[in-house]
C-alpha cells in the first residue's frame, strides 16, 4: 500500500478498482477540499500514469478533469496522482430522461464535444472516450477523465486495441491502424447514442461495427425531437469513412446554435438609422431609394437573406436569398461604378453563450 503524505487523509478505506489501478477519495488538508488519489496496482508499470500526467498537464478546460499533484515513491517513480473529485452525476442512465428532455441531451453531447475539441486543438487523441469516462462536477459541468491511453498527435500506430470495443471506429480494427482524431469523433457519435438509448443498434455492436449496414439516424432514438441540422452532424460522426466525419469543433458549432436558439440579436447600422433583429422582431427590410432593397429574417439560429432587389452585396459578394449573414459583415448597396453614390450598412450579431 502506498503511504501518502500527511497532507492527504483518506475519507474511506473503500477503493474503486479499475484494470490498471485504483482510486481512493482523500481530503487535501492543506487546501481544505476533497480530491481523488489515483494509483497503480502493485507491480504495474507506471507508463500509463506518466502518460496521463503529461496529457492532463497540456490542456486546461472546464470540461476536462484537473490534476492537482503527483505522488512519487522514494525511488522517484510515479506512484499516483491527485485529481479533481467529481461529485456530480454519471451518465450511464441518462437515456431514461433523454427523450423527454432533448435540450439537456444536447447540453451533454455539446460538453463532451467541447472537451474533445480542446484535446484535439492541443494535438491529443483520447482513445477511450465512453460514458464511463464522463462525469458531472458538483456544479453540473460535464467533464472527461481517464487519459491513461491517450496519445499526442496523429502518428501513433496501435498494435493492441486497448479502448472499449463498442466505441471503436471501424478503421481501428485494421492491423497497425494509425490513431486519429476522427476515431474520437466516432466514439462521440456512439456516446450520443448511448445517452439516448439503453441498447445500441445492432450494427454498432458488430465487430467491426457497421459491417452489414450503416448506423441508423439518431433521430430514431430521439423521437424527432432534434433539429435536422443537429441530427445530420451527430449521424455524420458515425460515418464509416473517417473523412466524412465532422471535427469535434464543428459538432460544437452546430449544437451551440441550437442551444442558444432565439437568444441572438442582429444589428444593422445605416448612418443614423439602426435596425434590430431578435425573437421579438424577426424580419427587417432595408431600402436605399433608386439603388436596392434587402430583406433579412432571424430564424432563431441564424440571420438569412429572404429577398433582394437591385444591386446589393455582402462583403463584396452578390447578396442572394438564403445567404446567411455571419457575425460581422458589410452590406453594400449599388454597383462599383456608382463610386461615392454607393451606400454601406454594417451588420453585427451577438454571440450568446450556452448556459450550462
């Protein structure tokens, strides 16, 4: 048994055991908080623990568990780590409430995607994303943990699949497969299914998965309660061809729009005139006499052009119905040859945050 310094006092003698080590709740008497002591089983190589330390030290995110301390033995070898104690909910039974609360379902998927996006932005592939490695904090923030088999970069070739098979992408079953971020995105798609139903579709439980058919749409599990754009991006996570999968950030971006539905504000400024678009005023038409006219609607998730007359441009591109106005752009009324006779309207959109 490892002897901790007097700073850390065990809260219980009960250990939570895993394949490579155990976890024990302890009290950090110096900082006055409960934390977890994660240590290896006797005789196990400390490589996995050292790897977890390196990965956690590279990233900072409210959606990734924090590492506080490293415990070494007299021989200098790493014996354990002190990490954040997540006291919130687990998500193995979330499927019981997902159908009745699609918004909360999206908040969970969004936060998992946020964690992946931060990891991938730092060049890290988690390799073992699954619901068992996701837990809520006491404030309700969803966090990802267990980075023991994570790898730094996309050039690692596996000789042994050490992840959880049902979350493994089809290409991982090829001998010598190169570990990629797209494999994490596939696991994100499986997580989305596991959050929605207690029993994954048969094609996802095949080894390798999806041999007989493509995965069904998440819409079938969520009873049509999700916007089609959200359905499409979650379904794409499970594409057999990894090139067709979105990035974790793209998943975040799509879900973000729908979690902040009807909370945006769009502002057009033309000289001293100001035109506002929001949920209480969804349509606006701007007309420059003898030059052009532009109508824009707020859909709840975006600002889209609905009508154009005359010569109108968005950032020097022809304005056309269906075009989406992004967070900041310039609308120009009049052809270039009008020179000083042209008129300009600036547009800006708010960027509301997701409330977690």
